[in-house]
């Protein structure tokens, strides 16, 4: 499972284990699964798609402004506004 | 000695003051809890952002082409003091302490021949500094209640600051606010926000692997992150300030309530003495009147 965190300046919105997250990057959407290589991208305004399990219906979370960071510990999305 | 009537009125007025300070203390205590939670909830974002900026900044060579927010203007002449205080008083030495620190630093810089300008957030800081440096204000904001300020407001102030920086109004910006350490201690703090202070960043740069891929490239990400970082630093300062203000207010109002209690006790003793004296005099008058017959 992928450790996923969604943080806004106001608070830590999510911190959970998920299967996959599709992030709207500035240069195109990208999906992050467990074991993704270290990566950093700015994001454009759009929807985060969170897949709790393989082939399950994604949960969409609108986000605005910020960036995503993939490191050994998982995916962290820092958004100015979310939810 | 004051008359009985006057004493009674005095006691009554101190009692109602005590009621007010007690209510204010309880309001501050309730608000403090919320402000403290808010300040703590904002920490993860600020910490992560700092780490990311640090790791990228350590990779990008600082040169003439790098963003001004990172490299600075190359000068160190005009300093801008962003002084964050509150709009309301009755919070003990909260506002005074922040203003005092800013004043001391301003004195040091002016003695070195630098120019200091002020940008205040909050009425109280403005009031104190305006007396000493009436001609050095470039802007002041009166935000009303601190706990109502959201990130969008902070971002707005940051954008304004950055625009002034780009226009060359100042070279270095310092932020003054009160760090919330505990309910009893709040520490006035100075922090350099523009350009981003490198030593603080270098200390944070550890633990990030070198093989990270960036999209778009490092410089573009940095150009996006640096203004964001200024916004978040301001936001954090405002949150900390808000918690500090309530903490300080609570302590101040607790003291005021206790003082009012002491005063009531003293006045009551005085009142009882006066009453007894009056009764004694009356008795003496009656007895001597009766003896004379």
C-alpha cells in the first residue's frame, strides 16, 4: 500500500494507506503506486483521484495550487486549498 | 476617611470590573485552545514545505540568474520590518514585547547606517512604532480579529510584500511576531523571510536523497515555491501570534481578576471599620445624651 498524505496550510487533511493516487501535475496527470521513484512536481488546479484498492471507484478530491512529493516514505501532496 | 456611601460604591464598581475580567479570562481560555490547535494543525505543511525548499535550494547554484527571493538583491541597505501584532489590547505585555524587540533591532540597524522601513500587521504595533518612526511606514494592515485570518489573507500580504520587493522598495525583510511556547511563555521572535535565509535552510536539507526527479525542472519549481514559502511563513507567524495573544490575555486577565479580589477584600475591611466607627460614635452620643438628662 502507498502511504498518502494531503496537507493544506490550515491542517493535515489525510494521512492514510491507499492503493493508488492520480495527481494532476502541471505537465500532465501522473499515477503514484507503492514503490514509485523519488519525484517532485508542481500541480495544477484539478481533482486528486484516490483509489483505495485496485480497480475500485476513485474518490475525487478537488485541490488548488501546490505541489506533490514522492519519497521513500510515500506521497505527500501540499495544496493551498483542498476538499 | 471616605464616607460609607462612597466606599460602598467603590466596592460595587471593583466587583463589576472583576466580573468583566473574569469573563474575559474565560473567553481567552476557550479561544486559546482553538488557536493552539490551529497553530499546531498548520505545522506539518510549513515543515514539509521548508524541507522541500531546502532540498531544492541546496541543489540550485546561487548566481545572478537565480530567483531574487533566494539570492537577494545583492544589497543590504534597506531593511523592511514586518511587525505582526494584534488589533486589540488588554493582553498584558504581548504587543509591547513584539514592538520592543522591533524597536531595539531597528535602533541597531540605524546605528549601522541602514535604512529601516515598517510594514505592520495589527493596530497595536503601528501605534507604538508610529510614535518613533512616523515617516518610515510603507504600509499597515488592520486585520481585526487574528483568529479569523485564513491562509488566503496571509498569501495576499505575502504577494503584496513580494511585489514591493520586486519593485526594489527594500532589500531584506524581517518578520517580527510572538512565538507560542506555552500558555505562560510567549517569546517575541525575529525571522528573516526575504531573501530566504540559507543557514536555516542548510540545517534542514539533510535526509533528502539526491536522485529525485523534478517536473518541471528545479528552477521552475523553486520559482513557484519561494513566494508560497513567504506566504506560509507569514501565515504561521499569524497563527502563532493568535495563540500567543490569547495566552497572554488569559494570564493578564487572571492577574486582573486576582488584583480586583484583593482590592475588594481591602475595601471591605475599610468599609466595616468605618461602619463600626460610625456605630460607636452614635452609641457614645446616645449614652452621653441620656446621662445629661
